[in-house]
């Protein structure tokens, strides 16, 4: 079974298990049949949901005999905070949080993600100090974004 076929088969088995607002971010199969699935949810994805989906998917894969000798491993998790945002739905979920956007021309912009539509994101940040500080809104087209990461502010 090719890697693409494995991915398609696992995805078909996984999708019915995604309840509520859980969605697939990415699915990878490494050469040693190590299957890594990253999920997210609009309301946040707790470890309990990952465990439930992992167990259900593992059971279905075993019953189907997808890997006849049980020669596979399965990891289901949410993308770590250091993982770049990949899907429009992830951007929408993170409105109101601080992000760092790296553009295709290697410029970096940091600010609060305040809006997302199908083609652009808008971030807001302050320029200048003290009384001279001005709030600036910058619209960045998705086509210009190399990667966006959520920033943790304390």
C-alpha cells in the first residue's frame, strides 16, 4: 500500500469519528507505519478527546486488518503551540490572540489577530511609544504568508 493510499484510507476511517467541532489539521504516515494525526477544535481540543479518537480509530484499523501484523503505531494530538497555523479554520479560532506572521519576502509582523476572511488576515499592533503610540492595522493576504505562529504573552 502506497503512502498516499494509506493516508486516504486512514482519513476515510477517521472522519466519521470527528464529532462536535473537531477537525483534521494534518495526517502523515512515516515509512515505519507511524501514523501521526493532528486535530483541532473550535472550542479547544482536550487530551480526553484525542484519547477517545485514538482508541476508536485504532480499533477500526485493527478490525479491518489494515496492517495485518499489527505493525503500525498511531498518534493523535493537537498541534503544539509552536506549530504554524495551516487552515483558515485555525486562523478564525485564534482571532484575539497575538501572532507572528512571516511573509514570503521574509518580513516578520507581530500583532493581535483581529480579522480573518477567505483571502486576508488583519493584525493590529502599536507603533511608537508613550503618547505618540498609534494603533496600526495591517491586512496581509494569505498568498503572502509563509507561516503564522501564535505567540504566548504573559
